[in-house]
């Protein structure tokens, strides 16, 4: 399946990656060749094969419903780019 | 043209777990911003989710409560999108294999009929944080305390045909989750939130019309109003030759209208895929059976029992079973006084009136079920009459008589409200009233016998007044009649 | 002291020949003098190392020393380390001082080990050469014109150069085994779920696994025993007892059934690598093992399947790097989308962007079934190939990489770089364990023999590798670089 310039821009927007036109052209070329390699999968008949999401056939273990975490806000916010009054700051979001 | 409204609801219920769905941080409401956002909730690099067993149990309990299929395997998926209050850039949810399969909810309508609304499925997911816009020099502040709170999203089939039905469905869901104790159902605090899908079609047409989704309608009343507005808008639009656009709208309670949420964003592509950090959740039959066996009685069963076993009217049974707290209160009162109809009358009458006047929830009632039950007992055993009982209730409400279960007795004693049933004492009072009312006695004597019945009211009133309300009204009536008729 | 194995250093510490502080100081000195030429460390944590060494010495004096007490090691910069910069090789996390310890960091600290620092790596573990690091490429100690392999290239180079006796790596498609092979050291990728992933910055969650890189299989056994085990914070971590890996090292190999996957000896295999690997297999025959050919028929599809699954998971895993709660944030964002787009464009390097774009594209509407679902189906077939093979034989052997370490800058094209991982990638898709063991040279560059076992067969792999190291001395060879005079 061929990938087009618009697909690259769309993926970049969905992934919130800033790409200019030049970048997009550069990635279009790479992505085209990667997908061409990936397209070898299409030649394999996988009819009836259950998709495998995990390498082990294990099932989810459940956690007891207990509060185990205490307030570490100040510690965690030391690595934050912008905080005020305990809140993480972002440019104004208009709803 | 005749139009038919088609409504489907997506109800998000915050589950009443102690800790979050994937982390050990507290879910308590109202803490300092970000003080309950742990490393996992913040999506710090390297952290991983582990599923909370209570969230699973509560979801299954809900499923059992709406007679749903509980699939053996459910799977968590990632819903990928960027938003300020979504820390990881994806929401962990269940897209393809939800924990609760198809079920149904019975709703009661105002005309006393019931209707079944199908539940398409219910799935577990994590809540997002909150964006705050105040006092931050034009910036938005992000509080992630709510991030990771377990949500059960309950998706109905488009089975509702009016705003009233939608509100009744929402109330039914509310009462199921609160009965089960899996959510506090507090809509004001956002514990229960609702998205409404509304469309209209010409009556008799099978195909659905184009629907609009109204987001975050957060009260029973707003659901009705939002739908009513939206239905009218869509019908007017179509009748004027326009077309309904599939879109997301917001209900503005101030303006009482829905508004399109115009965003520059193109249609979303959430790129769902199974979350590789979580394994399939497998529920064995024994586990589900155990939860089923321990399920409390649910509203529909309770309503039916109230009606058929306790002999209440369908209306009373519906009102008294609407909330678990109300039903439990009523049942306790009934247990103490032994008379279901009296208990129902008191809970719906004096008690509900007083609660409404002061906007109190039944859980905060100053009069306990035991106190009310014993008060009713005192009416039933003729210690006090109905009028005195109301006075005792008001005193009790004000805290007179203390907290003891038998506070009614204390108040009756203190106020001297004990009913006078001693015939001699009542006769003495009657004689006095007759002696003091020669004019009325003359009128009575001169009246046609069939009109005397009405005239006796005056004498009853005087006697009751003389007894300060404590005389037994039936006795007063009987004795008065005898004595007056003897004068004729 | 710098060319000793962990096992030898542990004996020296026990015998009181030197203290942990002396050992730590010695190695910190070597790093200081030599790493400028290698670039194997992103952060050297000398101060924390010396205080950890002192704690270890005190514990030993108090009679409380476990087998790993006082031993120095290094951590790939993918493991969150409380109070220490944890960059994952990315500008995105250049300013990120981790506020918590990864589970294996906790375990290794409790065992009394001394971390000397955080090693260089391909950005977010995406790469096979260590050329994708924000902190610059790492040189191969055997030949500075060659790459050390990747993504755990810094860990491999530091061990090979004698800067540290062991280092922790992670392996998503070969990132422990291939650099171990390129640098002539021993590297083990455990079974998926054997070692906790908590605190290890995720690249592809269903493939990532941490493991030890050291100078011998015996050293790897010692380390794996300390790292492995169930962790309640990782849902994919397996609740299964941890065997005593060291006690099984000496089991004889007579009767061992070795399978050689025909697909691992085909086109594209460097003749010198093949010669070294076949020679190693003859050594096993001399130890009493029997050898037969087996087939892993879907090998050819492993790289295509991997380049759907890994980028898909990565595109989602890396969404959390948005400039809001940690990590790089662009200057003066005009709105939320601008904040995201510029922070991520500036913070991520070329290969990371490529994989995010691939993953985003293949998961998007209209492509999901053809790519992601298909790759997951192929993944099951690939795992089945291995399970079928392990019905016939005990272990599989072959080269860890089709070529020895290639020259820096030699693989400019991403696809040709991806194809380098042809022998390692299927192992991650299947979740089985694998080990790379030094097995000779192609010219002046080391060759690695890869041994694969079925799920949770680590003890057997370590035994098989250890017996080879008892019979050969490839693992004892040191690059000329390791000499101070060089």
C-alpha cells in the first residue's frame, strides 16, 4: 500500500509532530520504503490465525483496592516545565 | 408531519473504589490539585498500570444488575489522542471486548407503565484530569487528581422515544448503581455524567435520522431540557428545508439551548489497539456466580415486592424504591412499626416534606427510621392521636427528645400529648362545653336531624381544644353525639 | 582490576583484597581517562557511586554482604534512577531527573551493587548502531571506526573496554544481543515477563525486556538472579519462581540437542561470521551435544511484522512526551497544539520521528487490519515456529548478527539498518530468551554466537553458554583499547 504526502502530514498531525513540507518529503521517501518492506506480510495467508498481542498466554492479575500512594506533588513537579499553585500550566485551552 | 424522537444515552459512572483503576492513588474528591496524582496517573516515563480488583467487581455487579451477559474475556485498548488533561496521550478503555455485554433496564414512566431499554454494553475506562482557567494569567492549569479514576461507561441502545423516557432511564441507572453501592451517583460532583444522542424521524419511518451528540449533560433536569430543545431544533431545521448535521453539541443551561462545539480539528482517529501493558481480563464462572449470589435486591425487584407483598400502591412502591437510601429507611420504619402503609405515608408525607424543605438527603435526616417507627407505634397503640403525632414529629425534627430511638415517648411525656381515653374525663369536658354553648346547643336541637352531623364538628373542636388535642377524637365524637341527641 | 569478571571481583571483595570504594575509584578513574574516546556514558554518577560503595563496605564489615555486594555496574540510560538524569538518549529527556527508581534499579541497589552511571544508547532504544543518540555515537572499543551495535551500545562498549564489569541493557529486537556480539561480551535477553519493566522507559511494551551484559555467562547468571522475579507493579511480569541460575551452570552438555535454523545460515550471512559460528558449534559437538538442522519457516516475516508492531506501540508510548509534565518544552507556545508539535519536533530525533509516523499511520483508520492485525497474526506464526522447533531440539544456535560490527555511518538507509536485526528480532516477537556469547572474530571485530531457548529456559541458556566459556577463551579476549597505554 503506497503512502502519500498527505498521509505523512496526517500522521504527523495525529502524532502532534511539527513537520514542515521539506521534512514531510524526506519522511515520505523513508516511510514509503519501510512500508514496501512491511508489505511482504500481505503475501502470507493468515486466514483463521488469532492475532497475538502478548508473547505469553497470561491473564491480567488484579490489584487489591488499596491506597498505597501518598502525595508527592512537589517532588514530581520538580521536573515539570511550568507549574503554578500545584497546577501544570499549558497555553489557554478554549472549550 | 408527525415526528418521532430517538434517543440513546452514554452514561459515565465513576466507580466508588478507594484507589484508582490502574494505580494506588486515592480517588477522594476535593483534594489539593495534583496531590492525588501519583507517578502512574501522571504518565511518568516507565510507569505501568495494574488493574484494580474492585473496579472489575463493580463493573460485573452492574452487568448482573441489568441482566447482562458477562463475557469470559475482556480486553483493554488504548484510545489515542492528545489533550491537555489526558496525561499519557491515550486513554485506556475497552473498545472491542467490553467487560459487560448486552443487558436491559426497566424504566417506570409517569403514567405508571414500564418500558425496557436495552443496554448495548458497558466498559471500563480511566477518567481524565481537569482543566482550570481561573487566575493563571491567561494560561490553563491542569489538575490530574481525577486522572485514573475508574469509569464505567454504560451505552444504551437508541430505545428511548422522549425526553421523559431518557430522564427515567438515567434515573434507573442512577438507582441501580447506588443500590449496588458501586457509585455515589453524585451528578453535581461529576460522579455520573451523561452524553445524549438525539435524532428525529417521521413517524412510521424505520431508518434513523442523523443524530447530534450532546456532551456532558449533568443533571436529570438538564437531560430533559437539552433533549426538548434539541428535538425542537432538529424538527424546525428539517421543516424549514434544512438538514441535521452529525456533530457534537453542548447544552447551555443558562440559555436553555444546545450549541454546536465548533472545533478546527478534523474528525478524530483514535487508533485503538490492545494495550500491551495490560493482559486480557479473564473472569471465571465461579467468580461471576459469587458476585451474583451476593447482589443486593435491585430497585425493580424492590418495587415489585413493595407493591405485591406489602400492598403499597404502584406509585408509592415506585417512589419508595427509587433510591436505596429511601428504600432502606422505609423498610426499617416498617419493621419497627409493623405497618407498611403507615410507614409509607409517614416517609412520603411528613418526612419527605421536611427533607425537601431543608434540601436534605435522607441519609442526613435528623429523625432516624427507628424514631419514626416508634412514633408511628404510638399512633397505632392509641397513645397519641394523629394530630399530636405531627406535633411530636416536628419536635423530633428540631432535636427535642434527644437521639434515643424512643424520643417520641420523651416528647409525648414532656408535652403532655398523651391521648385521653378515660370516658369519665371526656364526658366531663363535654358537659362543660355543652354548658358553655347554649346558643349552639339550641341551633343543634332546632336543626333537621340529617343536618346535625355537620353541626357536631363545632362541639368536637371545642372539646379537643379543651383537652389540648389529647382527647381521642373517635371517643369524643361518639360521646358528644349521645349527649346532644339526649338533649333533643 | 578492570579486566576481571564480576565473579572474580566478588571473590576479591570477599577476601578483602580490595574494598568496594577502591574498586569504584579505580573504575571511575578509567572512565574519566578513557570514555572521552568511547562516549559510552551519558552520565557518570561518581558521588552516588562512592557513597554506595561505602555503604557496601560497611555492610560487608557488618557481615551483611550478599553475593553482589559492592560490585560496580552501569545502567543503560533507559532505567529511571531517582535523582539522576534519565535521558533515554533523547533531547526530549535531557532535563529529566527521574523522581523514582525502576524496579530493577531498586533490586540491584538492595543487592548492594554500585552504579557508576548511565550508559549511552540509541534514542528511546530505537536503533542498531548507537548512532541515533542525542549524545553522539559510541565507538566500538575493538575498532573505533566501527559501531558498538545498538541500542544498548554504551553498555556493551563500557563492558568491553573495561570501564565497568557489567551493565544493564534492554532488548526489544536484539538491543542486548547484537551489541554484545559486536563488542565481544556476553548478553542475555530473558523471557518476556521474567524481569520487571516498571521504570524502564517503554519503547515497544510487548517486546521490551531488560537483561544483563557482562564478561561471562556466569556473571550474567549472577545478575539475572538479582534482577528476575515477579513485580506487582508490572502486569506483564510473571509470577514464577526464580531458579538459582548459578547452580545450574556446571551441568554437562552430553546429549544436548542443538538445532541450527536453516534460515539463519542463508543469504546475507558474512562468511567470516559463519565460519566462527560453525566452529563454535563443533566445540559443542566435542562437548557431547548433537546437532541437526531445523526450520523456522516464517523468519523472513519477522522484520516486517516487527516494523508494524514496534512502531505502533512506540507511537502510543511516546505520546506522553508532550512538554507538559516533564521533558522538553518549546519556547513560547502560542496554543496547545503548537506546544505539542514544536516540543515533540524539537525533542525527538530523526529515527524516533520515523517510527512514530510509521506507527501512527499503520494504526490509523483504514490501515489497521492490513498492518497491525496482520502483523499480530504473523507474530503468532513466528512464535509457533519456535515452539515447534523446541519440540525437536533443546536449544537453537546461530549467529547473533549477519555481519560483524559495521563502520560508523555505513548504514544510512533505515531499511538496510533494520535488516541487520534479522536473527534477533523474531525472538522478541516470540517472547523467548536468547543469549549472545563471544565466539571468535571476523578480522579484528568480534563475532557473537546466539543461543535461543524456549520460554523460561534461561538457566539452560546460561549453562550452555558457560560450558562453551569453559572450553574456549573468546570471552577472555580484551581489546587493545582496554590497555591504559593504548
